[in-house]
């Protein structure tokens, strides 16, 4: 049976049971005080409710998660979580709106809350002794053919810095504009300095490179002089470029554009999927389960999206 025909995606009772089992694999605990002294409330109107015998508060499987205070049924949330974790290039709010039969506004909020669930709270440092970490940065935004020349310059774009372990994990961070100081901050916070650092020849990495076990650079080349993708010393930033390729195809193909204030959440979305890609032995179901574990302890309030937030795809 294809994954998306599973009962928890069509049947609300099955969906609630699925979310409860994911949150509380052993014993149900009160999300408000942590007590295990809880009981399921009886009666039809109390369906799905638990009562905590210690703090005397009522709660459901949604309490303390990104699903809290949402009127969208749990089975639609689970389907959206499955679709967003299975779609390599992401899924637009317009597509979710059509597939789930909810308003565009609801779909937009739901997608952003799911991105919040994808955000890792305390990601482990990349690399380590005897390992290498590639770092590279890319520009994002204002590449539209209609944008005037002066708006297309790098000054009007946002940047994303990615640290990647070859054949391993990525950590991607949105910055307004990359400079030596914020590059250093990103590198030392997210990568183990006992690693070998691989970058291009950008001066942004020269100083911080000395803090790492070794710093090797690769010449990217220009339109006049073809570069080397792997230096003689074996340095490469191919893995970082591969991540940027997936990110950009998704951002341009699925989301078309997004405002700078939300870019970090989209970056987190692509990072989440990349770190759980099929090449690492993780299938769609496992990825959706990992995402469902991330719904806890994250809640958000968003301003209403502007009507031009995510223009309809031409298709
Ligand atoms: Zn309690």
C-alpha cells in the first residue's frame, strides 16, 4: 500500500492515535508539568483529552506542539508532514491548499509551522578529528529577469552559508551578507575545529581557516580560466555545491520567491531533508517519523502573509 493511503491520513481517530503513539511511545506524560500521573478522559465531548492529576490541566496530543491552536484536523497535518518530508524540492502552500482542501492562508501557516518542526534545536558539530568539512556560500534572490539591473546586484541578495561533511550532514545558515566575522561565527559554532576545512579561495575563510586542523582551498576558476573541482591536495567543495543545487532548484521551482525574513526557515527545510536523504538509508516514512518527533516544544505565531507571498506556479 502506498504510504499516503495509510489510515492516519484520512481518518481523524487513527491520526490522533498515530500522533499519540509518536509523542508518547511508552507512557503519556503531561506536556505542562511532566507528570506521568494522568488519565484519559471519558465521554464523547472529552474525546482525545487527558487530565493531569498533578497540575489538574487538560491536554491533548496537540498541546505543546506546532499543531496547538490550529483548527486543521490532525490527519491533514500528518499528510502535510508526510508530503513535505517526502518532496525533495519542497511543496508550496498553493499545492498544500489544493491537496488538503484547506484555505491558502491555513496552508501557509501549516507549512511554516512544519518548517519550524524541521529546525534542529541543538545540531551536533560537523566533522571531527581526521574528517573534513567543506564550507561555501551562495547568493539567493533577485535573479528575476524582470528585476531592474540595479536590483540584481549582489547587494540586493541574501546569502546562505553551508558547511557540509562529504557524504554526510549539512548545516546551512542564512546571513544578510557574509563577512569574515559572521563566517567565523558560523564555522566555529557548527564545525569541530579538529576537522580539515575545505573552501574555495575566497578571503572570507583565510583567517578562520588557521583555527582548523588544516585549511585546503580549491580554485573554482572563472569563465576565462577553467578551475579544478578537486585540488591536487584533494580539497573539494562539491558536496556544498550539491546541497546548494538542491536548495536552489527547490526555491526557484517550488517556492518561486520568499522574503528574507522567512529564508532561514526554508533553509532549515532543505537542511532537514538533506540530512535524512535516501542516500543515507532513510526512506520517506522514516523521514516523516523524524519530523513528527520534531513537532514538540515549538510553537509560532506568524503575521498574515502578503497576498504576493508565493505566486501561483505557471503549471
Ligand atoms: Zn500536569
